[in-house]
C-alpha cells in the first residue's frame, strides 16, 4: 500500500511541479528543482531522527526490532541526503554562480551524509551483530547533534543558502500554488521511505530466522 501511494504521489507531484507550477519571479524555471530537492532534504533529516529514536529505544530497552528498523532506514536516508546534495549543487550553479560553497547549511548536510555512510559501514565492519548494533546506536545518537545544526544553520550563520521559507512562524513565504506540488512530493518521499524500510525490516527478520534455523541444524 505504501509503495502504491508513493508511486501515485510521484506520478502526480512530478509533472505538477516540473511542468504546471509557476516559475519563480527571480529564479525562473530553475526553481523547479525545489520539488525534488526540498523533500529530500526534509526527509533526510526526518529519517535520521527516526534512526536516533530507534537507537535510543534499542540501547535503553534492548528492543531487537529497534536496531533492525534503524539499520533498515539508514540506506534510504543516505540516498535522500545524496539526492539533496546533488540537486542542491545543480540548483546552486545558476542561482549562486557556483556548484559548491562551504557555508553552514551545505557543509552540515554533507556531514550528515558522511554520518549516514559511517553508520552503514560500522554495521558491516563488526562481525558480532549484537556489538555492531550497540556501537551503531551510540554513533547514531552522537551524530544526532548535527540535525539541529543543519536545520538552524541558516539562522546562526550568514550563508548563501536561503533561510526557511516553509516552516516559519509567519507562515510560508513561497506562493501557495507552489505548496501543492511541494507537499505532494514530500508525501511521495515519505511513503517511499515507509515502503522501503518495511521491505528492509522484513528481509532482515527473514535473514535472522534463516540463520537461527541454520545454527539449530548445525547443533543437531
């Protein structure tokens, strides 16, 4: 169901944003990158927050599925962070005149992507799965300090990146005709994440069952 919803929302949101939404009065047609870039940025932060909560649950209450859920979400979050960085670079070239700038928002988002990769690599590097889960959870919680830095970087430092234009106390600063396709795409990313995470969790559970059965067979 989640995958079907994701595909339906992508089928609506992509043409709506890329072809039918209005161009920006300053950025022109290049603003259409926003419909791919912004939801990827939102959910790369949201997925890491989900992983941090799951890691906390795993460390405190030793819930086995919490580790599985955090691990299952990591590759999806890393992919969304990569999409954010790539589309941001493509958007920055015509808007700022440069592919990359070491400002607060871009640098902290790159750090988030590296943390994702480190988390995934740690799971693969440690053979003892219980020890890997514990170390990965600690790394995830330590890396969570970067999430508010990414979010508030445009407020704390002078950067090329524009300040928040949606989640503001005064309300969104972009035209309401742009909000429809933007939120549709955000929903598409969310349901895609939910679908892929559930697939990864199920695969991990089946893998553990097969491994347990193999060990029982070897013991017998």
